[in-house]
C-alpha cells in the first residue's frame, strides 16, 4: 500500500480538480437545474415517485437539503407532490412532463459539452476513463455499505 501512496495522492489531486468540471457542467448544461437539482430530478426519474426522505437517502444528503431541492423543483413545475396511497399522511414526489423534458435537455447539453472536450480522445481512452470511474464508484459504494451494514462480519 505504501508504494501506492504517491499514485493515490496524484489521483486525489485530480479528483479535487473535478470541481471545475462540475461547476462548468452546472453553469452550461444544467442551467435550469444546477447540479443538485439535476441529481434530485434524476433520482426521481430513475426510481419513480418517492418520499423526500428516500430522495435524501439516495443522494446521501440531509433531509433538509433534499427538501429544499424538491421545493425548488416543485416551484419550477418539474416535480409534483402526490398523496402516498399506502400512507395518506405522507406525500410522494414525482417528475412532471416538464421535468422529464428539462432532464432530457440538460442531459443532451451535458453529452454535447463532453463531446466537445473529449473530441481528441480515442474511444479506448474514453472507455478506460469510464471503466475506471465506474470501478472507483462501485468500490466506494461497497465500502460505505460494509461500514453501515448492521450485520458486519467480525474481523
């Protein structure tokens, strides 16, 4: 592991720099939504109608943060609140037609923006980056699940 530290430190520095990429995406591709709104709307599109607490859990944010994001999306007409058929005291949040449209358009602009930036990259380079990021995300998710699992195995 100690032999890997310089490489890992270089990776961490590059990941810090991805903040610039996220800001650029938020400024251009996700103009109507911002990155937080995009992620909240994408969760609802992917998983269907959910309670705000479920959205917060899927995003890994505090309930108050998700509530603000959902309120902002609702004010723009991108989501709607519906009564939860299983528990009439609770509400579900669902993507509206307008929300699906803005999500598609934001995604289209994001892909176009990346296509411009990656124009000189080979398919192999793009696929290698994609695979590496997917592996990193999956390893972080697996580690997080192991730390939060109530049935952790004794070491």
